[in-house]
């Protein structure tokens, strides 16, 4: 299951990659449904709502341990892959 999640994370772009609200979300700890779905499932649909809130950020990163663990694993693997490329 985690392997499938990691594979999907690397196959496509993250919802934040082209989002004009990205900097606000980083600075003010906000998240939208597209990001939430990405964290939970490793993928998202472009039409998914992009209305970031603090509530959703807290739900993802402070209440949902599985989502947070999946997200942190994907970040760690990305960093490790970058080190191996160099």
C-alpha cells in the first residue's frame, strides 16, 4: 500500500506545484482539498477545490496520523532520491 502511494506521488505533480496560493499556504499553514487528497492518496484531480483553510491544514498535519506519516515518508524518499542522483 505505501509503495503504491509513493509511486503515485512521484508520477505526477503535486497540487501546489502550479498553484498561485502556494506561498500563502506555506507561510500561514493553510491547506486545500486538492492537497489533502494528495497527502492521503498520492494523487489529485485538477478540478478539486483550491480554497485553503487553517482547519484543513490542522486536520491533515495534527489530527490524521496516517496522512502525516505518508506525507513525511514521501518527502524523505524524495530527498534520498535527490542525494543519490548527485
